[in-house]
């Protein structure tokens, strides 16, 4: 699988993934939407296209020349919208998946890797969540991800991998709960957990997400369907805040009365498929603490 198409390549995860693929010797075509100019080396073929548009998708995909495709494309809201404002978000994810799936050639014998999210589970009925746990999205983004999964898995059977990630973080992303917790602890301020509704939460370093995708492409297994990608331990919003606060002895304050359930994405399947995980969550948090000093 030496020739790979990466959709959503100009995004947060896409840029990291393309660099890893190049380092592993893959030939990469990168399709992005957020940039008119290529953010990649000259060896990467870069195409700007909105794959939710059937005409734009056809223009790119009708000239199929890849051994594998990694689908990262889809809008990510800065805040979870209300259901009444979610039609465009949900339909964009479904259209991207449908357009991509419809242009995969009949004779395609390669691999399709589709990235999804822990949000498809909603609030799980158990702490440890296996891949066959019922999907009950709590908000439109989770619904968009669940419907895109179903669209990708429909039609003629091909070698399909659906990776369900926790929320992505890195030293470069200056935002999100981890960043605000660590900045407050460094500054000696109380850490505030502001989520007012129960928030199932799991996290994954963006570099580890990219590593999981690269390992999928080289795995000898075929058609595993959904695969959880996490660190294999329960994650809970207040507990993470307390762990960070303990580094400097500051306090943690919860806003509101919401109990935030722990979420443990089971990773036994990923361990079997491609020797997962490469590092521990503790190591990643230590890296963040040092980088944000």
C-alpha cells in the first residue's frame, strides 16, 4: 500500500499524518480544504477540494490511483451546536463519506481507513467501552460521526477500518481542558472544571493518532471494522484536573453539580491488530507539563 490518499490533510491531524507517512516511505496525495497553497513538501501531491460537494469529489476521485485512502475530512465545530442548528454539520460528514465511498473503484483491493470519535458512544452504560457497545450520540457532532461510520461501511465489502479516537491534544494546541488546567496549575490558580452537563471524556495525543493510522496501513489484518484508539485506562474530567493540580498543590473547583462519568475505551482489539499503545498517557502528560512550562 505505497500510494495513499489522505482527505482532510490540511487539518490538525492531517498535517501530522502526512509527515509520518512520508517518513515511512509512502507516496502521498493530500486533499485539503482549509488552505489554497500546499503546506507539504513538493513530493506530496496537494489538491484543494470540498469533498462534501459531489462535483468536487468526482473531479478528484474519478482519477483513482491509490492503494489506500485515509479519510480525515469533516467539519469540527468549535463548540457543540444545538440540534436545531446541526443539519449542515451532520449532512457534510455524510456527504463526504458517501462521495468517497461511491468513487472507490469496483476492482479496488486496497484499504479504507476512516477516522471517527468516542462521541459516537454518548454516555456509555459501562465504564469500559468495547467497540460493540451501543452508539447513543449526545450531540450533533457525535451523530455526524455515527452516520458517517454507517455510510463508510455500506455498499460493496472492502477492507475497512474505522478508528474511534479520544479528543486530540498536543503541545502545539493551545486550547482545550488540558491546556487550561496546566496553565492554571503553573500560575498557582484554582483549576475550574466548568462543564455543566455530564461529560464522558477520553483523550489521545495527535502524534499517537497518526501512529495508529500508519500501523493500520501496514497491519496484516483485514476488515476489522470499528477499533478504539486510546491509552487503555479510565479517563475522567475531574480526576485529570486533580492529577494536574497535584503537581503544584493548587485546588480543583467544580462548577455546577454534574457528575462526569469515567470513560475507558477498551483497546484489546487494537493491541491484537497492531501492538497498541506506543506510549502511556502519563508520559504524554509529562511531556505537556514540560513543554508548557
